[in-house]
């Protein structure tokens, strides 16, 4: 009773004060789960995904509902959401900065085949599930057309955790190997295609055809201006950084202003802010300019801001909604379809191009991981009213399961390859 009274008194705190406590709890939880995840060989993104679910209604809310409701009241969700969007936009900008189109040219045939397999198979399976579930009010929101449901779930099943894939390749020193180049090339093509499909779905989910045309046309125009015009205009900035060896705070402020404007522009078009941030990042100069951006922004974004996005997703995830055998069956079907459609299909495509079995297995494992990218696409669908909280929770569960599978299978494939051949990976 005393505890309940204290919670009621604390609930009168100003939201700005409560936000600092929320941040402390979020960062501490991510760190604690991260220690366990690292101990069992999982990447940081896995710990952050799980930490988000832990702090949400599925675990913390189920065990201590009053405390969870006080710590994360509905009124504070807007603050968490807005700050999370800033972190997400800057993070996607940095992913764009690291995007290397030259890798696609190096392994274009194999990368195209693996990417097509990694899109077509899960898209077809996801589309089939969506067609089957479309009339189920537990899955899709009212007013969502059958083909919109098909396109959205197909795109959601086709996504790859490209940032996680790139990080694993980099950490294992595989960037210049045949496997590393193929994985990065296929993953980048895969995600680019899935995001294009999502952009079409979001643009079409409007009552006015002109709004859809504005979104699609505006998005294409934005991409062309960034990649063809703005890229050339920014070259002097890259030259300046190469000459001085560092990036000034004034230049960093200018770049961040561009990120905010680009994010606002695509969001205003009816697509989503991350599109603008990613494309702008792809237009940035490479070399020292890109490394300086990563040095100055990456630690703060990934450590301080991005965890808010995972928690925001976790607050919308209610595993308890999967409370019947039918829903459990749907969840199992989605996880199976995602794994077979992505991992097995990419493995088979790699084998068609005569990649070593160990590389094909490792590639399938990496491509099957969904990670942060899946949560982004799920949050977009949930916020835009495409999917229900039940389907959102099922898809988050799928994202966690497929991401958990990736690293152990990847490491096993490389370990087995070393045992069978030589300590050196195929170059």
C-alpha cells in the first residue's frame, strides 16, 4: 500500500523530469541484457531488441503493471517517440554513408541472384500468408485493402538486417573476402528493393491518388537530386576534410541540418523520414569525410539515442496477445516462412553460383536476420494503421528469433569451414 501511494505521488512528476529516469532505466537495461548477449555470442542489436521487449508490457508490465505504467505513462510516449526518431534518422543516415555501390559491381551476378531469391521467396510466402489472414481483424487494421496487406507483409518478410550484416562482416575481417563482398552486395540490393516496395505501399495507402503520386514522384525526385546533383555539390566538403584531416563542428552542424531537412522532406511527402536520411547519407563524400562522420556521431547515436527506438517498439509489443492456438500457429507459420523464404532461398541461390557450402550457409544465416530494419518497417506499418498490435507483436517475435539464429549459424559455418579446409577463408 505504501509502495502504491509512492507511485501515485511520483506520477505527478513533470514528464521532462521523468524522461531522465526513463533514459537511465533504458540504458541500464540495454547494458545488462547486452552483457548476457555478448556472453552467449550475440551482437548488440539482439540485446537492444530484447531489452525493448523486457521493458514493455510483455515482461516488465506483466510482472509489475503499476510500476511499468508509472515509468512509461501514455503521456510520455510522444517524448520517447520523437527522440527515438531523431536517433533513427541519424543512424539511417550513417548507414547510407557506409553504403558502397562498388561492391555490387564486383559480384553483380551472384549478388543479384542471391538478392532476388532473398526477396522473391519470402515475399511470395509473406504475400500468401497476408492473403490468407487479410480478413482476420486480429491481423490487419480496418480499411486495409487485400493487395496493400499482401505488399506490406511481403516487404516486411523480405527485409534484411543490413546494418547487422555489415557489422558482423567488418568485425570478422571479411570485408575483402568473397563471402564478405557477396553478403554486403546482396544485402544492400535486398534492402533497397524491400524499401522501394514499402514506399509504394505507404504512398498507395491513401484515399487520394494524387497523394500517392506525390509520394512516389516526390521520392524519386528527391533520390535523383541527392544522388546526382547534391553529391557533386558536396565534393568540396570532402576535399576540405581530406586536406585538414578532421571535420569542424560547423561542418558537422551543417550536415546534421541537412539530415533533418531530408528526413522532414520525405516524411512530408508521405513516405517516411528514414528514406530521406538514408538517401542523403548515400550522397555524402566518402573517405575521410565518411570516417569523421562515423567517429563523431556513431557512438552517441547507437549508445544513447537508438535504444529509445527499441524501447518504443517494445512498448507496443504484447507477446501476451498471442493467447490462442490459432495465433500461436500463425506466429509459427510466419517464423517458418521467414526462415525458409530467406535463409534457405539465399543458401540455394549461392550454391547455384557454386559458392562453397560453408559460405552459402553463412550467407543464408546473415540474410535471414531481420534486426533493426525489421523493427523500422513494423513501426511504420503500425503507426500508419496497416497492421494491428497483435500482428506487430508476432512480427517482432519473428524478428528476434531470426536475428538470434544468425550469429550461431554463421559462426558454425565458418568454424566448420576452417576445420575442413584451411584457417584462411576463401578469398
